[in-house]
C-alpha cells in the first residue's frame, strides 16, 4: 500500500515518492516528493519526518521533526 495524503484545499490525493541520486563525492542523497501517480510510491513516511501542507497552494511536503 502506498503512502498517500489528501489535500485539504483541493481534495486531491498525493503519493510520496523517494528517489536516491548519487552525488559527485560518491554519497547518495534521498529526494522526497509527492506526485499524483501511485506508481513506484513509498510504502510509508520516513522516520523523523512529518507531512505538512502548503496553505497557499495545498501541496504537501515533508518537514523534519524537531
């Protein structure tokens, strides 16, 4: 089951995706983004992050827990 969030503003469903990209120094960076497509979506929200919705646009994004 894919991790999904429903926007309060637009009532659209967004699915969390995680992409790992290699950097020039050899390390790997994880990119987190939300998409309307469920293909290849992550199963759960990563530890240490919470989902927040942009009040103006209604788009969700991840934020580190404090």
